[in-house]
C-alpha cells in the first residue's frame, strides 16, 4: 500500500487503548516498534496526534479527527474482506424485516419463503405491520415500504412499481355511468379506505379530491369485494386490482389523472457498509417483485 499506510494500524490501536504498551500487546509488536511507527506517522503528517505523559496517552484534536477517518477506512477494509469471504461460501445469518400487512402477505411472504428455500442458512424474522417502525431503535435490518417516502436518514432502493388505480365493475358503470373528469366523482358512490380523499395529478400538480360513499373500511380486500359486487368505485394500488382488471371484472377509470408510479422501496439504515446477506436479499426482492 506504500508509505502512506505505514503506522495506521499502530496509531488506531494506541488511540483505542490509550496506551502504547496495550497497543503493542494487541498487535504482537514491541512497544518501541509501535512508538517508532506512530512517531514516523506524526512526522509524515507534520502534526502531533497524541498527548503523552508518564501516566496517560490521549488524542489531540487533530488526532481525534484523523482517528475517525482511519477507523472508517479500516472498517471498510474489514467489510470488503468479509464480503469476499461470504461470496465464496453459502450466505448465513439473520435478517430482521418489516413489511406492510396486505402487501407483505400477498407479495413479500412468498418471496421470503422462496429465498429461505434457496439459502437455508439464512434466518428471516418478518414482522408485518402498517406502522412505520424506527428501524434502528427496533432492530430491523430493512423494511419494505410503499409509495412516496418521507425524508429521512434511511437509504432507499427502488424495488417495483406501485400505481393507484381508480376502477369499478362493468355493471356499476352500465347503471351509474362512467366519470370522465374529477369533478364528476361527487356524483358517484366512492368507497373509502382510511382517508376521505383520493389522490390524482392534474396539470402536473398533485391534487386531493374529497369523495363520498356508503362504505368506508381500512381493508383494501373488503373494498375490492364491494366493487366486484357493483356497490361503487374504488381507488387502490395495483396489487389489489391488477388481476381483476386483466380479467375485465374491474374497469380502470380516469387514467389521465393518475399519479403514476410511486414505487415499492427497500429502506435500511444509513450504514456505509451493508452486509452481503442484506444486499443479496434486496437484490432478490428487486428481481422477483418486478416479474
């Protein structure tokens, strides 16, 4: 690596032990050799890294800054070596995952089971909830989240499309007519979920339209059943209605006002180095949720 790397291991060991003697024992080197390497590093950088007394060794302000960067570099090298090692062996370990309930049951759970079959030494702990957990505080490696993401320190990777569809049964449209504009929705029985408005895009701006109907339920499955029974119009993500649209049981409406793809995402803590098993699992979701 050249002279620029000489003394780095010795410097970090002393910084973490606050002792040249303990650092030398950890590195299996003589105290004199560790001291020479650190002194040579200080001369090369032209900066004092440690305060030295007969009783104590402590970092200077410059030393603290240098330590943080060196520690990050050494962690990166360790992670790189671990990644290469794990690529040559079967992935193993635990993955703590969170996902929304219905989407998780329909889309994520089958893929988790297939993933375990393919990598039996990986243990997945899957928690289905519509509550957005604090991943770090609650110990999750990652979460699957739907739609627009709130600004946060989490890293997000796009997995698959998520598009909201407004639709109704052919019989409902034959008897009640088809809305061709957003303003016509107030004339129809609009079946609601947890919110009392639907989302659209008009003239490149997101628009919330308040709608009304004789059924409100926090279950997309229940709303689909009502739409199939000709009760009214629904707005739901594709994973609820795609198959019914393909078979002609539901007819998409007001497509010109669709918000478009809001995405399905894997989010995970902003660590510089993500373990190979987590990367493998995220890639597996991305490849298979898109199929």
